[in-house]
C-alpha cells in the first residue's frame, strides 16, 4: 500500500468523491518527517517539557460523550420500517439521516450513487498530521423489504452516526472515513463500490471497522451458537464462548493481523467493561474457505482486495432468532439498548485509538459532489457476448467468464448444444449452453447470457447459478403449472443479488420432507436447509393465508425483496418463534 503523505485536496480527489479541476491537478507532495521533539529540560527554568494531554483521558472523554438518548432516537427512527434499496421510503429517510448527521458533525459529505441503484453516504473527517493515512468505519443501513432490521443492522448504523458526532468534536492525525453503506445485504454493492474507489486511488488504508449488529443479547445458557467447524479451526474462541456457558451477552470481533484494530477493540472494551471475544487472521486464513462464516459483513471486500478489515458484531443469526425476520420481527422492542450504547462507546474508543487524537481547528461540514457511478469492471461483457479485444465473451462452467475466439460454426438461440471438456460451448456470442429451463430429455440449449434480469425478456429472469454470469430463464408461478414437464418452479436470488425471483428449473424425484443433498426435489418443492433441518430437505410451497401443510408443519412466509405476498414453504412447527 502507498505510504506517501499528500495534501487534503489531493486526498479527496484520489478517493473519487468529488473535487474541482484545480484540486485535481494538485500533485502529490512528499513531506519530510517531523523532527524528533527535544525532550531535554528547559535550560532556564529546569522544568520538564510538557508531555501534552494524557491519551487515556482523551479516550475516556470521547467514550463518555456517547449520548444514550441520541443513540436510542436514531435506532428507533431507523428501525421504524424496512429499508429496502434502492427507493424504499425508510431507505431514503435513513440515507438523509446519515447525510445530515455527517454534515452536522463537521464531515465532508458525499451521497454516492451505486451501480444497481441506491446510494452510500460517505463522510470524511480530514486528518491533521498524516491525512493520507485512513481509518474506515462502515455500517450497512439497508434491510430486506419485509423486515425492520433493528439489530441487523439499524443498531450498527445508529452506532456509526453517534460515533461520527462524538469523533467529529475533535481532530485526529489520520483521516477517518465514515460510510453508511446502501445496497449491502444483497450482494455487498456498497462495500464493493467503496473498496473499488479506495483501490483505484491507491489509498493508504491503515484500519477498517465494520459495525455489524450491536444490540441483541440473551443471557440464557446455550443461547449462543457457533458456525459448524469453528471449534476445530479456532478452539480458543469456542473455549472462551463455552467458558461463558454459551450465553449471548458479549461482542465478537474478527480482524486482520496487521492494523492493530483488535488491540484497540480489546482496550476500548476493557474501558467500558464490555465482554469481548475475538481473533486475528493472517492473510492465508483471510483468503481461505475455512473462514467463510467469518466474512459476513462489510470487511469481506476489504480482505479480498488485500486491505485491512475488522468486523465488530453481536454475531447476529448465531444468537438472535429474529435474523431476517424469519422467526419473528427483528424489531426495536427485542433489543438491549443499554448494551448497544456500551458497544458504541467501545467502537468510539477503538476508532479514536486507531486515528490518534491530535490538535487542530474544528472541522466544518460541507457537501461534496459525487463521483460518476463506478460500474463493475467488465473486460468480458456477457449480455452482448463481446470482449474488449474483439473476441467472444464466453462462460465456462465452473470457471467463469473468459474471452475466446468465436466458434467456426456458431449455434443460434435455443439450438441444441453440448459442452466442451473445459465447460465451454459453440454457441453464438451472447449465448450459453445450458439446461436451465429445459428437461433432461430436451437437452442443453443455447440461451442468452445475462448479468441482471434487465438483460432478459419480459417473461424471463436472470438467476444466480453460482458463476460470474447466468442465462435467461422463464419466470413462473410456484402455485401455477407454467413450467414444462420435468421442470418445476423454484426461487432463488437473481445474479445481481438485488432480489428473489421464481423461475423454471430442472425437477427431480426427491419427495417433500426427504433429504436432497445429492438429488433434485419434485416439482412444487424447494431444496433448503433454512428451517433447522439436519442437512438440506425438500420443502413444499404453500400459502400462509390458507395453509395445507399437514400435521406438525406450518406455512412460513418467505421473505426477501421480490417474494410475492402470501408465499411460503411448509416447515417444521417447532421452527416458529411466537
């Protein structure tokens, strides 16, 4: 990472959050290191030099400045209604709250539009001594369209806003970047956009803290679960949780091993008597599939880009039964606000330690024009089938998109096709040889490549098939009979991960209630592990308003952007929380 010291105007340009033409032309200016201070006694009086304010006192004062009533008011406002991006009413209200709070805190505020709609709100508090060195703090403020998302993640967003108010009252050696991230729960669009801009600017990120779920506690023994296999990889962590009788009354962090953010969290947690359990991961473990369960927040794209990143969380779905509102509303009334205020104090203390308090005049808030939307980089444009070098954009299964010479005799739309050994095909540009929407008897057909449902026809959608691109598949009704023989209507997220879609997929012969890890379910059912089953089980679609699931089963409403009202799956009755 770049370690040069640069001027503030250049820093803001490099961040790509807006600057005027004169500032854009300002060159980077290297600054000689500050001379070491003379620590000798005054030759005239013999007095020892002034060591300056006690840092510990500064951290304590900042943590004590967190205002419980302000935090509670923000949390209630944000959690008052769902916040689906890009244009939900409370999504916009929360974005406005972020912008207003940042401005009043003296930050330089940008409302940055995102590629698939919505926006992130970025607030910059410039550093005084080393402004190029940045500490990033984030919280996602969106939620699913049915869920108020009080813990996940109105609690973290309210903590971010209070941290901006408190930290904005003074200055720091390093720049602090506050980010209310929109469009995050489906596809990490906000954090990916932020990281892309930081990487483009070669920004000197010295630490990053993701505030993810602050406010749910349960002191019942056994209320805290852990991801499967965590005890084998990190026995010390599971041992510390078990030593607390697996009570859900602590905060957890997972951090890089370079930035020192974990030590700052430990120290700040001790200051406010907050129980903290956590671990540091080296670069190998941060990139490993073994730690996938520890990457479920805004720090994921930071790790993927080789930047430092830390998640600070109450562990969400590993503790609360209300995650995603599947088993009850994730509502303000279910939260421990006193605990969340203590967590916010710890976060403020950790960020202040990372940014290093310094002297300087109060910062003044101002609005900054957003940079152009930063589309996802595509050398290979799947919908058009074109590469920037003139070759054909092809999808290899399971490798992903690649550029290759066009087939000598390309096959057209819906033509029967076969896959090559490398997973490619001989379809024409913009097409992919796929089973999606067809039966085994019909065989594979050349179908349009897509990256969002907007790339498909009005009666088609673009499902997430686990690759960089997908192909257009017919829409369907889970209660209708509009899929062909051998196929059934199922739902999944779309490839852009902005909502759920129903489409025709291959059906199998595994019956409702039976394990489906190795085979496909019969039409009218979906293979899922969402309802506490031991492994994946076929569950039947149902209508919560007129359930017909039978004994010991209940019709649980499906949730998520795009799911029609009165659409659910038959689940074990014991799954529901009253």
